[in-house]
C-alpha cells in the first residue's frame, strides 16, 4: 500500500464518510490523516484495522481498485473491535496496516465467464471484483452475481444491487433465506440460485465468499454444474492476528490464511478444506 | 395445446430431460397448460394433492402460516422448477400453501393418473421416482443449509 511503509505499524486514517448498510453493518470511507498518497490494492486483499485502545481486526477492502484515493471497508459489528469500528463518525481516526494477502484472479479470468457467489458479509471482499469486471467488461464473457443473505434487512449495497441489476450484461440473482409473504423476490438459500445461472463450465472462474458452511454447500452445487476445482476460488476468512505469517494464529492446513490467502484456488486447499480439525 | 406440443414442452423441461419418448407421450396425456395471475393461490395446505406442476415461466412462493408472524415464504420456485410431490406420498395432501408471485405459466400433471401409470409400469415409475428423489434431495440439502442459519450472529 502506497503511504503505509511498515506492515507492522498502523498508519492513521480519517473517516470521511460512514454509510449504514444494515442494522449491524457499516461502510467506512477512509482517507490518510497525514496527507499521504492513496491506497493501491488488488481485489480480495484485506487490511488490519486498529480501533485505538480496543484492538485490531482483519477487514477486506470493499472499494473500487480503480479508485485508490479512498479506502473503503464494510464492517459487520459482531464483537468488541468491530463494534468500536462501526461506532466511528466522520473525522474519527483509525489505525490501518496493509494491504495484505492474495487476491481474486480477475486478470486470469479474462476471456471466460465469471460467476461470483456471495453469502452475507461475503459480498464485501467481492465488490471490488464487480467494480473491476464492470470497468473491463469487454474482456469477459458472461458475468453473474449470485448473492444470498439471511433476510431482506441483511442485504448489503442495496442501491448498487439495483444499479447492477439494470446492467443488461451482468446477471444478478439475489435471494434471502426467509421472507414475509409480501416479498416478491427469491426466497431460498444461495445454492438454489446456482442452477439458474448460465455459464460455460469449462471456461468459467467462480469466486466464492461467505460463511464456510455456505461455501461447502456451494462447492457441491458447482461440482454438479461441472466446474472443476481449479476454476473455483474462495476467500477463507478465519481469524488472524499478525497478518504477515509470523504468529501462526491463522494456520490452515499447511498454509497461513494471512499470507497464502485469504483467496485460495480450491484445488490447492481441497485436501483439508472440509476437515474439521484444521 | 395438443398433446404433441405438450410432449415437446415437457421434453425441454430439465425435470424430464432425456426421458424416453413413450414415457413423454404418457405424461403428455395427463398434462395441461395452466396460467396463474400474480397473487393467485395455486393450492392450500391440507387440500387433496391431485396435481403437480412444472413451472415454465414465472415464480411461485411456497408458504406456511405461523401464528404471530403471519404467512412466511419458505422458498420460491422459479422457471424450470417443480412444485409439489404430495401427489406421490400418502395421504396425498398438501403440506404448504403455494401462490404465484408473478404471472406464472405451468404444466399441470394429473398425479392420480401418474400414480396408476407408475403402478402399471414399474420402469416408468422408477424413472419418475429417481427424478422426484433428486428434487427431494436438493430441497433437503437447501433446508439443511437454511436451518444452519449460517449468517446469524457471526461468520461461521
Ligand atoms: C481475511 C479476513 C477478511 C475479513 N473481512 C471482513 C470484512 O470485510 N468485514 C467484516 O465485517 N468482517 C471481516 N472479517 C471478520 C472480522 O475480522 C471479524 O469479525 C473480527 O475479527 C471480529 O472481531 P471482534 O473483536 O469485533 O469480535 P470478537 O469478539 O473477536 O468475535 C466476536 C464473535 O465473532 C467470531 N469471529 C471473529 N472473527 C471471526 C472470523 N473471521 N470468522 C468467523 N467468526 C469470527 C468470534 O468467534 C466470536 O464469536 C474478515 C476476517 C478475515 C480473516
């Protein structure tokens, strides 16, 4: 990241804007507090966000990789640190180190179809992919976004979902796990949407992020559609501490999520993905 | 619609894909084309389940009623989906309500006649059972995932 020289020392960033996505999830736009440059990152990478006096957590970058002036994160309040981050207001300062980790293979996927499967907050690390694909639309075949959330109230990025739906060359399928009878959209788990999406199984990259159980069910569905494990990419967001492969907190089989991941090609983790003890 | 056209329409539906021609002919004989307007009730819980439906176009909500919560959608079934298998399992009564969410075109099949056919021709019956079992398996897996409520609280 330009402007953040030492990966172990957080740099101060100032909150420019806070957007309430849902009752527990907020999107923060950050800019350097010390006038440093913007932040180049690749879609899928994350930063360590440090809420002063509370703690530090890994959070994916959810902004547009072609607009590095502003750093964007979407945070769901689940515990002490994320709660503190979600309470920040415009003008408050946050410590940031990064960007870390592997990225989605957006360039390698050029020339084929791309299917994005997101569950819950898992859409956050995939949003940069959507931005990238749409600004390089001519390089890809069919594009599809399949997104599932618990209820209507849990859907992230509503205005953008509407906009993306309006794109005739991006298929957007959204579903919620349950809904009241007045709802006119899809109800059912995210895997039920996969059979509906059109793609060429031999020429498709699938990028998946969501709770691990959801990813496991998704893998089965993708397999049934003829997608090989070498064409499936998933972001493993188990918890971590140092983010640079020192501490071993996020060891996952023979890999470390922080430096080898979070984005893995499925065939590289297949042997230990479904194992309970790793 | 003539039985010949219905046969073609059925042959194109994923549920009947690669089904042998004579079986498709049998099915077409007990099939009819039906349209439901948005909001229209297709069936209600505990009614006799004589028909089942393959959805050609539109969307159907499968609902149940919970006290204090009102009607809840359990799932929606869209294009190329299959609605209802209570026609196959005693006591042949609906377990849920079904309502068209939007203008929906379906092929309705007479379950009672199909049951008779299955009894008479076990090869046909087995072929149909395998396909229904596959749909049931998909629904069961989806229900399991739904029950795990994976988005609740924290990332799991
Ligand atoms: C690479 C990576 C990217 C991430 N990106 C995002 C993001 O974009 N937005 C976002 O909101 N969150 C993201 N997370 C998850 C986020 O880091 C955790 O929610 C956060 O660390 C929780 O800290 P806390 O102090 O608020 O809660 P804690 O008190 O630490 O935890 C609260 C509860 O959440 C559980 N939990 C914490 N972290 C995780 C996790 N990673 N997976 C499953 N359960 C967990 C704990 O077991 C506990 O039950 C990401 C995690 C990783 C590893």
